[in-house]
C-alpha cells in the first residue's frame, strides 16, 4: 500500500481530468502531479528523506494540498498544524514532532521569528513561506524553493504498509501532546473504505469548505484521490459561496460540521434546487441536533450521512438510506470494523445499556508518536477505547450518550479542557479550575471555566477571560466565560462533577 502512487496513476490515465479547484486555479491531474513532483524533488534536494518530518502551518490553499501528496510520494512524514495555533502551542508541536522543515503562511513570519531560537533543530533555511509577502529576509519563499526543482517523478522511495505518512496532533497544545500516527496502510484503507461508503466514482465532484489540516478532511480527501474525481477546495467557509458553487460545479459530495450545515440551511440563498446535484451531505465533528437532521431529510431527502469517529481509528457511519429510519443514531459498523459497548467491569453490555464505546478496524493508528504509554492506555488487546459513552440498539446501531473524557467539540475541532485548565491555574488568584463545554448555536460548544479563588484574592470574570485567552495555545481554546464557585461540586470519591457545572451554567447562561 503506497498512497503516493495514486496521483502518478491518474496523471497517466486521467491526465486531462480536472483534479483540483482552489479559487481561480483549476488543475488537471497532469498539472497537479507536476506541482507535487516539484515540491517532492525540492524537499529531497534540500536533504530531507524518508521518515523526516515536514510541518505545514497553512490555511486551505494549493500549496497545502501539494504538500500532502509530495509527502506521500517521498516517504517524508507530513505534520499538518492548525494556522490557529499561537506561539506556545506551535513551538510545542514543532519540537515534539521532530520537524525538520516548516512550510508556513507568510503571515506567520513574525511568529516564527519569536520561536526560532527555541527550535534550533530547524535551521533558518528550513522555513518556507507561502503567499503574499513570502519574500522575507531570513526565509525561503515557496516559489524560490521549488523554482529549480524537476516536475518529473521523484526517485522511488520503496514505501510499504508500515511506512508513516502523517502525524495528526490532537488539539491539545499546552500539556503533553498526542501525535496520532497514520501509516500508508491506514490511509489506503481511508481511500477504499470511505469511497465505498460514500459511493464515490471517478465522476464525483467533492467540495470541502472546512479546514483540511484536521483529520476529518481525510474522510473525503483520501477517497477523492483514490477514485480520481474532482476536489473543490474553499479557502474559508462561506455559506453563500458553498451554495453557489455546489450549483455551479455540480458538486456531488460535501462534508461539513454542524455549524456549517446550520449556516447553509439558514442562509437567505438556500434553496433545495440549488443543491440538487448532491448525492451526499455528511455531518462530521459533533452530533447534529435532531431538528436539523429532520429538516435536511425533508428538504434534501436521500443525501444525509453522519459519521462518528476518532482520529485514532474507529468510525461508525449512518448511511443515507438509514438517515430517517435511525434518525437519532450515528450509524453502524463499516465492513471490517467491530464495535462493543463495555460496562465499568469490562463486560459487554446488552442492547440498550449504556457503556464505553470500544472498537477496532483497519484504520486504527499504530500508536501515538513517541508515547507508548498513552498508546497502551488507548489500545487494549487490540481494541481502541474511545472514552465515549453510548449504546447499541437491537439492530446494532450506535447511539451516543456523552463524552467520558469531557472533550469539547467546538466548530468541529476537538478541544481538551485540561489544556485550558493548565493555563487558568497559573493565574495568582485561582485556586482551582474546571473547564467544560457549554452549548452554543454557532459552534456547537464553547469552553467555559469554573473557578474557585484563593482566599483574599480576587479577579473579575472579564479580566480572567482576557488573561486566559492571551495565553492559551490556540484560538479555539479561548474561553467564552467564567463562573465562580466557593467549592466545586464533587461525588463521594472527590471527583469534580463537571456535568453538574455544565447543567447549572446552561440554565442561567
């Protein structure tokens, strides 16, 4: 299994077919392949090779897509990092991933200036800037980096199943990072299994309007390349543009997070006829409220899919033909996947009984990068323990109940409360902190901090919000509000009851 061979194949057999549309740029497979080869050869020429890490800090753009497939051909490991990261979070992940070269947006030049001295492993000539203003003293402009590189195929990297393709970081950035490793075999399974699940063909037109640095994007990006269809990539989400271009490009497949789906449905430009070409409209990232599912199934019947999954490598899929019959479910197992619901003693639960969701299948990660301890906690006897609670009905369909790990999903991004708690507790007035997710119409959830103050110390909620948000590692970790407690509610074991806090906040907030 070598996913780098896919683009080479399409350039040969479907060379004139439109491969990628980004803004005004339309590239055939032959043209895209030449761009990918140029970057691949440029990286090899500068001394990188199989197993070396290249991090990207880019918004959706042609160069990011090129980097994904250049890595696939060379055996260089791609580490896509969010452009929402701030100095601390970015420096932490670049160091943890052992990155040897960074390809970043030109707007990050000042950020790189501030962190470069702490990242001596990345030499000055290993920062490549993309976009307007890329020619900055002390940095390489992307155009110059690839200018002399050949557009011919790079040397055979002799890649196989176990060779690493990428490291995807959880959105935690201030605690101990978790880099989720995927090899070529796992990504090849993404290609084939999701192409089958979404009923993609070489004639499919896939649109992606969310960020492609997150693993959820691979759910349509990999099968697109596998079948050799057309991928329409938006630089940023805009509901009206999504509607207009679905109609103009005859888009057949689209994946969105709940906030994006709601924005499309509520747009004044929305009309079902404009989305008539769609064969799939899929929800990902967080459960979509039933009222929105019901509306979708009414106005766009036979198109709605839902996916529940973890980057670590387990999914269930609600197929479009089950979307009305099992409207509250997140689907069943795909081929070659298995699922169990376990009680607190590790025994399998009968249908209808809530327990921890565990699963296994062919897209499971080999492990967390450099963290065998965390890998052993997550994968037990070959089964991935999700930390999420749910139950199976009599037909084997999964229904989510709660997130055991207290993870917050905001706008489709996983936000881990502990990372924010590590920042808030550094304030001199704070004695104890617990961060939880509060419901919010646009983002699904937003982080809120519950705080107990030290005796004789004080700070206003507004001041603590500002103080915290200046120090968190990424924008999606910024807290929306603060609620003060004299003492936190706890259970008999002394564990803080975040669920009670969340429920109380929702009633008054």
